[in-house]
C-alpha cells in the first residue's frame, strides 16, 4: 500500500483497525501490529521493531495510540 493516501483514507484505515477490540478511537499494540502488517508491510523491516515504534507513537504513555499519535507515523513514513 502506498503511503500517499488522503487524510480521509488514513482515518478510515485507522478506524478499521481500532474497532477490532477495546476503544474504537485507539489502537492497541496488537491492532497497530495488524494495521502495519496489512497496510505497510515494509515498515518493520530492519532495525525497527513494533515495541520501539509503539513507544515512539504512544506519546502520552496510555498504552494505546490515538489517531493524533498515529498521524506522526504517517508523517514519518511519507517523507
């Protein structure tokens, strides 16, 4: 999947995975893993690990990734 998606498409992708369990407005680590494996399979190649990425995205330390936190990932991979 290309990272050149519209903001609406990215929101839709986020919501699709966030709705799988728990809070539909937050991604758990497992939901983030599924999203990355399905939508951005090359993202976790090399030195990046899911744990490191999750820690980087979870700015407020609540154990979940909000859409606002997720947007930081999109900016990072689209530059």
